[in-house]
């Protein structure tokens, strides 16, 4: 029954997306689109898990992270092309929100679920530490430095600086992927309590899916992810109006977009934690943060050829403080290779502070 539901819903959502794209829709249709959006998110997670089970780790978590990020980048570019001056900070707000959601929200939830089940969440410190270091470097190069450079007024890169940041981000992300999948894949596999790498497949009641089933699920997952972002854009005008009507700042739009797009990875990461595979959940979280920066900045840099308005990438003082605390706390969490409810609470507190300050800067 579940497989039928997850097969038909992406197709129905694609039809709904085609019928509503570029149109002003009434409140009733907005509610229908929102319900379809939630359902297609669950379908994307289901098919991502099938693909991940077929290809194994660490490739499985990498597939979902990259797929979601590619669609997220497309959404950002589309909204920037149509948003004009109002969209000058959209890329920065969405990418920073993605980093906060993944490194604090998803990481905190993964550790919380694992600690509640087994008292202590155990993971591979080497792989997780490498991922966190890469995220911190990418965020600093792309979103902290523009605030302090002097070649161009305001928190913006000059064209040469933007080109360097784009190349460096893409190269660093590619290097990490090579290390994760070719050079040191064992660093990103789940570990047992004794610190021994667990390279067995994730338990599944139906066995390993066939190649044909995995290909079908891959196609349906991509379709579902396209529908997630497309339907999110369809409801974005109503979202922006609602945000403005309650007095929230424009940056809250980027936060809501990031939360919608990252919902599939959040669900998949929490489900992995429930199965005592904490490392897979952390791979999803940090891999998504990395892909959000490492793929978004190069594409945005290329899109500036067509974009007419300014591109503000530099973080404000409050955002830089939150990023610095996230990196420091993340490092302290990763180093022991073990975490308890306290670490999960700290990360979730930082995430709550981010949400509060996004609504009330």
C-alpha cells in the first residue's frame, strides 16, 4: 500500500505543479498544494531510502544530499531572476538557513533520537570531523569574508572574489566527495559501541532492492524532489504575503524555503538514528550543509551573468555569531565520537535561537 502511494503521488504532484505554475491561486488551492507538498516530501524520503539501500553507504546519503541541493539551487536562481532587488539576499539567507538547520536542527534531532534509544549516540569522529571542518571552511570563504572585503562597498564580493569563492567551493566539495567515496569511505560508515566500523547493510524487511526497482525509485525520487521545490515556489507568493502580514522580516522567506527543501533529509536522518545508524544521519546533515554551499555559490556566481541586481552574500553580526557558536559546539560534539542528551540539547538550543532571531532580529 505504501509503495503504491509513494509511486502515484509524485505523478499527481507533477500534474498539479503543471496546472498551478505561474498562476495566482486561491486559498483553497493553496491548501491543496501544501498538502501535496507534504505528501511528496514523504514520497521522496521513501524512494531515497530504496536507492540508498541498493547502492550502500556512503553513496546512499550522498545521493539524497546532492539531489536535494541541486533542486534547491534551481529554486534560488529562479526566485532571484524574478525577484529583482528584493532577492539580493535570498541566496545568503537560504544557504545560511540550510547550514543552521542541518548542523544544529538535524544534528540535534539525530543525537536526541539516538540518545533516547541507547543513552549514548556513537559515531565515527574522523569522518564527522572532516565533514564539519569542510562545512566551516566553505561557510567562511563564501559568507563571512564578503562582510570584510573592501574591493566593493557593502557585504558583497567583487567579480574576481566571487569567481575565486566559486572555484574554491566547488573544488573543496569535490575533494570531500572523493575522500568520502573513494579514499576513506570507512570513516563515514556507522560504528558500534566498541568503535568497530559496521559495514553491514541496513536492516530491511524486504531484502536488498533489485537494480530495476532502484532505478525506478531514483526516477521517482528526482520527480518528487522537483515537485517539492516547484510546489514550494507555487505557494511562495502566499508565503511571502503571510510573512509580511505578521510583521516578519524578508529573510524569513529563505528560512522557510530551506526548511521545506530539507524536510526529506530531516526525516531520512531521524529514521536512520532510530535504527541506531547515527553516522548515516550525520552524513546526511553535514553533507547537505556542504552541498548547499559548495554547489549553490558556483551556480549563483555563474548566474550573475544574467542577474541584474546586487548579490549580497556577507553575513550580519548576529548570523556570524551563530555560525561561530555552531562550529565551536560542533567540534566539541564530534571530538569524543560519542554524544548524550546534553549535546543534542545544546544543538537544538542554538537552532531555536536561530529561528527566534530570524523572526525577531
